[in-house]
């Protein structure tokens, strides 16, 4: 499955195997992870809430747009939801192409589009409370 919203951990190796073809000379990977600090606050975990059917449908649209917009061979988009402690992977995007430039451009575009369009909402649990994340802003719960 090249588009997936899941509560389960995922494997970068498994993802690349799904895209591996002899025509590809480049695989660009974007792997998001829960970091231990945000807005100068210590983060304990992230809580991702999602509308699964809509989220997967929108990720599929982004994937299809990337395939038509960039000269890439394939793309995979996996996003996690639920409670994720520091160090856990949150999102994985892999773009494959004949050449690296196209794969980098498609991967960069795709993560920006996922952040803008996919109905997944993030809360940060910190030493100072829990905050909804809206773009680059923290909004107290």
C-alpha cells in the first residue's frame, strides 16, 4: 500500500522495497520524527488525531498530483496517528525517480502539501501543558 494512515510503526526498508525498480536511480526519503523540544518547551509526546478516510484520500490525491507534476517513477506517503513519544517516526514520504533532482523536488513538494491539506491534527504534550499546533503556532488546549 503506497498511501497509508496507521497507528503502527513503519519500516523505511519496507517502503523502499515497494518502490524499487531497475529504472530508478534515486530514492529520496523524508522521515519525520517526534523531537524533544518545540517553541522552547520540552516535548514529551505528540498526539495526532485524524479523519482516516479523508486523510488517506487526500494523501492519495497528493501522490497522484506528484506523479503527474514531477518526472518521478513513484511515491509513497505513510502517516502515523495516535500518541507518539519522543523518537517515534511520524511521517514517511519516499519519491523514486531516474535522477535525484526530480525525487528531491517531488518529496519536498509532497511534505508541504501533506502539512497543508491532510486532515491530521497535532497536539504537543509539554512540561507547560498541552498545545494544538496550527502551522508554526502553539495554541493552548
